[in-house]
């Protein structure tokens, strides 16, 4: 459906009695928000896999067949739609045969990218695909282009998806899996401009065409969605070259974008907690740049081949590591600031959902902007976890476009939109998500319920805290969590929502 004309007044956003802005919508659905926008990413990095997802069958930490029980239950409850594995940079050093067969016979390997950690390969192909089956999520497999070969990939695909009487299929059956697995998405290389081979787009394009052709030949008619290794944030030329040379050989192309409190890859990126307002403001400001970034890459893609979807398959905040943690393991705490970054990013993704195929936050456990953190037998849900759960109502819902001029949040002479919003409809029920990023001011939202044929608030919840630095620790795990929200009232055909500073609210309307 073409974008609807934004005709009647539907929402008004108010900073004070004298300042008001209006958000407009005609209440018509435009397109479906793919559930895969809420995808996750599990790389062999730090304690993401080992200690995070996997502890092994002999661990004293409660587990089911080696999968850590508390983490599994938290992820199951989150309704994860798709999980990416094994990397990341790690994928282009990973050789799949090291991670199959009896665990006692699997070789130890050195994780050269992430701290030089030695890994025992007890979590490999069968463990990953079994995990996804148990979670009920789709699989996103990254294959080794940087240091692998086409034959390595072909053999791996045969092991995973094959049914014939041949050595790789028989090996899988020997290892206890009779039925083939399903690959839903297949990343052919990762960050090929950097850790995946330091390639030029022209060189990678030739390799991609070679690998992608065999990918469909050897995936036994499962035909996974082929994802080309795309751009590093604002490198639009990489996207242009790949699209011009490879668009007939792909279904999706990826994009990576990380927000740094201090945008300095070579020095301090800024602390994960204990920061000042300048680093709160800079994160939200740079998070909003996702809008420009996604739009420009989509414009390039659509100008060459309208079939191709964009996957933002690495995104989130990247800070300095938590003090005292192992160098190279990228363990960081997760604050209210990070949750607000997630909610405003989802609002942007929804806006472009018609041309997005998948998005994967980095990463699911114990690395960067995680859903959960673990320490020994303890686990804590992060503020970002709670935002993902709040926004799960938008998965596979119909997006309703809105247009508005938000009040401004101003800091140190710079101004950004203080309010971000998204509206969707599924099974006759509307969900309105609102974020007030302002660190000090309350903002009020009013909605004309007649514009969407709704009459009442069914329920509402809020995520907020006293400080943007607040986080959930193992000693105090419930500092930042969702609670019922009584600041949304429906009266005389209008919804009024009073948003506290630094808050995320989701309201169900009917």
C-alpha cells in the first residue's frame, strides 16, 4: 500500500501549556513490521556463548542439556524471532568441523579476535541449531569467507541441510541428528571491509558472486536468504558497488552501525556507567542518525533492485569495557540510557520496515548492549531486555505512519527531538509506544482516539528511573524494570499521556 496521506490531527505533544506540536495520522495501516527486526546476535566473543548461553551438561549451574536454564528461559520469554551465529569477526576464522562430533574430541582453538581466549568448541553447529529449534526462532548462519573456502561452505551446508547418502550427511547422522536442520538466513562473510578480510568492495563482490552461487546449489533446496556483507555505517560507496555488481545474487544486504558515547574507535569510547549528561545526550543524538543512515542505504538499494532488503544486523551502543573485566571480551553494563537508545531505534526501524528484512542487536548475552548479564549462577535482565519485551507487541503488526514536530531536548547548545513515537495495529488492537528522551522535562501527549477508531486504554506500562545512569546489578536486579503506568487516560474521545523524563511507555488501545 502506498504511504497514506497524513490528513487529520491525531496526536499533540506538549512541553508546557503554551507550547504544542501535533502528530498527524489518518489511522490507516501501511505495511507489516517484520518480527525479524527484533533479532538477536550471539558471537563467540567473551562470555556470550560460554557462561552465557552454554555452560555444559556437567556444570553446577542449572542447565538443560548444557544450555543455561535461566538464560534460555529469559530468551524464550522474549520471543526471539531470529538468532545470528557464530559471528561477527569470529565467523571468518571459524571452521565448522572443529565444532561437531563428541565434545571430548573437539579441538581447542584460540579466539584471535577477542582477547586470545581458548575455546573448547563444545558449542558448535548442532548446539546452535538445536537451541534455535527450542527457542522457536529462525536461524542466521554466518559463513567463513575471510579464511575459508567455497568447499568448506559447501560441506557445511551439506552437513546442516542434506538428506542424501553422502559423507557430510552421514557424519551429522553419526553425531545424533537424523533430520536435517533449516537455515533461514545465510550471511556470506562479515565486515569484509575490515576483520572479514580487509577487502575492497570490488574484490569482495567477485568473491560474493562465487560463494552465493554455490550457497543455493548446496543448501538442498532450502534456499536460505543470502545476505551480502554490507557497509560500515556511512560508507555508501560499499553498498553502491555491491548492488551494482551482485544484486542478482542476493536477497538482503547488511549494514552495521554502533553508537559510541565518545566517537573515537582508537581511544576511550566513554564509560558504560557513571557518565555525565553530555554522554547521555550524545548517545541519543547519534542514535537518531540511524534514520538518515537507513534511508540513504535503502535509497541506493531501491534505485538498483527493489527486491533487495536491508539488514541492520549489528547495532547498539559500544562503550569502554566494564572496569576489571577481561580485555577484549567487551563486557559492559546496561543503563536506562541504553534502553532509551533501543526504543528510539525501534521507532526508526518501524518507519522503514517495508524495506528492512532483519535487524540484530549486538549482542544477546554478556557482550555490548546485552539482553541479560550473568555472573556465576546469577543472571540479571537489563533495561534493554525490558524495552525489547515492551516492543514485542509490534512484531508482525501493521505499521501506522505518523508525522509530527516534537518538542526539543536541548543540551549545550544542541537540540534533538524530545519525543519519539510509533503506532501499530494487530488483531484489531492498537499499540502506541512513546519515548521521552528529555533528561529533565515531562512531556504530555494527547491522541484523538476517533482517528484510529479506539475508545479506551486496555493497559499501559512504563520503563523509567531516577537517573540515566541507573542499571540492574546482581545485588540490585530490579532498579530499572517495567511497571504498570497510570499516566495514560482516555476521556471524551481523547487519550492524554504524561511522559516523565527519560521514560518509555507502551499503551494498548482498543
